[in-house]
C-alpha cells in the first residue's frame, strides 16, 4: 500500500495534479499489466520510455502516475487537460528510478520490518518462498513480488509493503558489479541468505571471481548483530570483513533423502541445536531443494519459529510456475516445466531431478543458456555430458544448445536419440513424434508414475514456455500454469542484437512455408531447399534445421564453402553443390560427404580419384543446360551426355543419383520459353531412359516452376525464394498463405533540426529548403542498404514513410521526420517489414532499386546480426 504523503516525503516530489486518491494499491510500470487503483511509474529504459504511456495508464484506470520533470515540461496543454479531467494523481520527480529507490528505503525505515535478503546464482525465488512460508506461520510476513529483484524491481515490489508486516523477505539479484551493495543500502537487511555460487551472467561480470564477489557482498553488508546463512560457495572464499555471524547450510546431518512426484522429504539432525532428529517435507521437486528447506529451517529457528510450525509450513511449499512445475502433458506424459531461466547449475539440477523421478521414459528439451561469456562453451558441454546420463531422448532448441547435443553424443547418448531444432514449434513437433514411439519393455514406469516425463528448460530469452504450451494436455490452462503468460509478455520478443541495426528472422514463417511447399508437391516428390548466399541472407544454418523438420529432405548450396558450416554444425542430410567445384577442392567435397554437380568428364575423373583416395562413395548429379546458358552440357549434345553418364557408372566410388536442369523464365508472364526448356529436358530423359541410365532423382523446378508448372516437379523440386516468403517475380506471385520471414530494422540514433539552406551528407547533394527535422540512422551501404545508383527512397517510422535525404554513407543515413510526431532516439525504424498497418516489402524496395527481391535480401551483409 502506497500513501501519497509518504511518497511525496520520501521522493521530494511535487504534486502536479491532486487527483482523487491519497493511497494506491501498488506500483506498476507496464500498462499492459496495470490494474485499476495502482500507481503507474513512467520509467525511461534502454528499449523504451514509459512516459509515452502515461495517458494510456490513465485510461486503463491508474489512480496515479509518477513521472519526471522533463516529461511535464514537454507535455502539451491537451495532455495536461486530460490529466486533470481523468482525476489522475500526478507526482513529479527528477528521476523516477531514483525516486522509487528513495521511497523503498523510506518505507522500510518507516515501518521497520526485519529484512531478510536472499541472493545467489540459482534458487533465489524458491528460497524466498520457503522463508516467507516459514516466517509467515508465526509473523506477518511480506515477500517481494514474483521475482522483482533488481534496482527497479525491488522498489516496485515494496509498493505492496504494509505497516502490519513484521518481516520482509526480499530477493536480490544484480547483473553488474555493485548492484547488490546498492540493494543492501536500500533494504538494510538484518539477515542474509546466499543460496549458492556457480557460473552465470559472466558476460556482464567478466569472470567467476567477480560474479562471486558480487554475491558475497551481501554478507559484508549485514550488521554486526545480524546473521548470514550460506549454501554452496563453489569453492569461493568468504569475505574477510564479515561482521555478522554465519551458518553454513550443509553442516547438518541430512539422511534418507527421497525425491518423488509428491515432493521432497529427508531426515535432519542438527547437533548444535540439541534437537531430536526430525523429518522435513515439501512439495518441491529435486534433491537440490534440500538446501532451500535448510535455509528456511535455520532462518525460522533463528527468528523463534518452532520446529513444528516450520515443519507444517514447509509441507505446503510447492514449486512455482516455470520452476520444475508439474504440468499434465499430451499422451499422458508429465511435463517438468522449468522454463523460468537457465544456467549450467540449474540445468544440471533439472536433469538430475528428471533422472531421480520414476518414469518409463525421460525426455529433455533444452534451449540455449545466455550471458555466460567465456564459460559458454564449457557450460553447454557440462550440461550435455550430464544429459547423456539422465535422458532417453534429448531435444535442443537454438544454436548454442547444439553444443549440448554434441556433448551428449560424445558422452554416449546415441545420435538417433538427439535432435537439434531452431524453433519452439519444431522442438514441440519432434517431441510429439517421440511420444508416438513405443517405450522399451525394460522402461515400463512404476505404478502411479508417468509413462514419460519431459523436462523443458532454457534461458528466459529462449521463451521455452512456448514449447511447454504446445505439449500441454490442456493448453487453455497455460495462463495459470506457465510463466510469461501476461499480455505484456505475449507481446515481448526478447532480443538484444549486437548492434542497433539487425535482421529479424521469423523461423516459424520458414517452417510454415516449407510445409506449404511440401503439401503443394505431394508426398512422393522430395523437397530440396536452396540455401545459397547464407540462405538468401536469412541464415543458412537455422533455415536448414527448420526446413528439415518441416518437410524438406535435402539441401542445396552454391559452393563447397557454403556447405562447410552446415556439416560442422552436425547437419548430415544430403547437400547438393549446384555450382563449380574446382579440381583442387574435390577431396574436401568428398571428405564432407557432399553431392556434386558434374557436366564434364575431367571433373568426374578427378572426383573419382579423390573419392578413391578417401575410400568413399560420392553421389553426383549431371547438369543439363536446356536454355539458361550457364553451367551444364547443352541438351542437344546427347552423345556427350551419354558419355559422361556412362563414365560415372564405370568410374569407381561414384554413384549417379540425379540429373537436372534450371529454368531461365519460369517466373515470366509468358511460359513458352520455360515449356521449351522442359521439352528439351524431357527429350534428354527419354534418351537416357532408353539407355537404362535414368537416375533416381530427376529435378528441374525452382520456386516459380514449383508453383506454376506441375509437370516440371518430377522426383524433386528446388524452391529457394518462395521458402523465404518472397515472390519469384511480379508475374509469379506466391499463393495465399506464404509469409515473409525477414524484417530489416534499425533504431534512430539522433534527432535534430536543420535550418534552411543546409547541406546533408557527402557532397551536399541535398540542401534543405525549410527548417527540417532529420533523424540519423545507424545503417549504411556497408550493411547492404544501397547507396547508388538509386537508394531505398524511404523507410518506416511510427508507421509512416520517412524519405531518405542526401547520400547514404557507409554506416549512417539521414531521413526527414518533419511530418512525423513524437520521433525520438531509440525509435524503431523498419527498412523491410511491417510497422503497424504500414508495410515496406522486399519487392517494393527492389522496384525502387531497379532490381529483384533476391538481390535485396541476399546483399544484407553478415555484419548485420540475425535474431529470431
């Protein structure tokens, strides 16, 4: 409960509008989750400004708003009139973040509950819940809201503190050095609990030692009359300047530990307390929660709670959504939803719990772990090694998690039991397929245990709860059983690209388009997807994984070097090299088990020698030029075609798998040339069939022919541009349902007003004719944002077109935003994609540039990060 007089006194705030209320139920900084009666706090952040939503907060029923002085100075008379009419209480401070911290400190001092602070790498929230349950059995106890635990979240949470509370159990976390000390300065804890120390957030702390020092600083900030309780310190030494007394969790005698689907129980003997042995039980899952319960026991006893009350309180402590929470799954499986977040220690704890719980079959679906810095590879490797001993099947999601899959195989998990995916949908899809397989007779579950148990876990940014939702027996219950189900979270895509210009790749669109293509050609026709030019700029590896899980069975690249990263990432399906392979690269092509295009006898002989040297069989496809004028034997040179195909049959270590051609005008309005090529190709096929030389795979159709010439589909099709949701040409549009998979975006770096007569960019080719408000964008021709002979023309800002001014620079561009209201630094700029109801498609950009959409997306350079 927040009292207006307390808020004003603590923050030195000014009451701009008195409004109708003098107290508020809580603070809230997200209008999508706002409840009537709460005070909206407008926070300026890295990715947005809450002041943009103050009016929306008022319209949603907020009783008050905490804003900064800069906002009030720039508010229009109309905005201020709406404040007055709405009855909104408006408190103005210099900085809303600092004001929250001042309020939090002041309200704790005013009502002086005993503060118990909890920090650690993992287990903070569960420990906070257990402590609050135990203390709450004897005292009025406040616990910090959900996992609001940083310099913004903790003060927001303390808006719910009330005068009646005797204890306040506060979770503390930090992602930079010094944050724990700042939180302690606000909260002044008397008691501190450090759950454990293990590698996490090393991207921000730089080393395990720095991270450990940050967590250990909690103990240094306890007063002389306070007490600290420490768990597994991971070999790190305690600070030398401790003034509080310390108790080491784990010095007790713990025995008879039982992990079951009903929870955790164990026997405890604490010799120092001279208490008889007792049994503690909770509904928490996993042996790692022994330390959670020990912390609650010791803090409770320290604070005078009886053993009986502690035991009774712990019996009702259960897992929270996202933290090894039991959720009924499809096909009578049981989900262990552990999707809140992940680091190596929590991943390993989840896997050990999966192994300990009785079940007929165990499946783990593991996503990337983030922010591990230099520990990334080792952390994922450790998890993979552990997984090999705990699961029957392992499904990974994300490119970092492929390291888990590789390590699991190296540790002995069979390759056929390890599946790498790129999207939540694919992770769920392959798991559903696993649920249809019979369980081995030796894996029959115990009575009252599930036939299958499925652990689902990954970093917050991987949004693994989306996998859980697709595997739930009753997905309509997701809002109550899973994390991140509020409207705010549903709209958020967690991503922090390496720079403020990026590509968003919608892998779900790739999956959807692949399924449409497969449905179009039918079950008997194979689908090879073209991954040239890094998957037409979309990221070949992620596209490959996604397409292969959704109907494609073969990949195509232009060069051996394009195939190399696919093979190194564990992609083992057939890969056809469409283009020229020089003789000196034949051995490398053989080593990588690539399928090679041949159109000459010399290359065939060289390839056979390389294959023989490596003792491998190489699949080859013969290329026929029927009217493209590129690589291939001319279709009229029948004798040459037959000579090559016969040679392939007789050369050792070569296997003739396919023959193909390529259309020059399948995307043209007039298909007569395409049909001429098709007739020439069919003539070749008749001849080689008569000679008994027709190979298993005949293929000709690119995207346009796949869509428009069913007779050209043969045994396999080779879609490229259509897979990415882009039309082959204006004369060959995509059928309904295909979705663009790429969006090209940047952010505004600066906004400024230029006077008339001012030149813009190199050469001053554009001179302002009037006062012009311009926005500078951190994107240029070195990103593939074309400079000449023509440029993009305009971009989208706030759903409106903003024209480019002057020449595009290597790294920057300028646009006119004079007619767009409210433009500020950090605003999203769409270069390709949709913004609100406005769209700027790759096809539109191509027309402006005088080229095709293929070139537009393929020329976006590798320095532009791809996020999905």
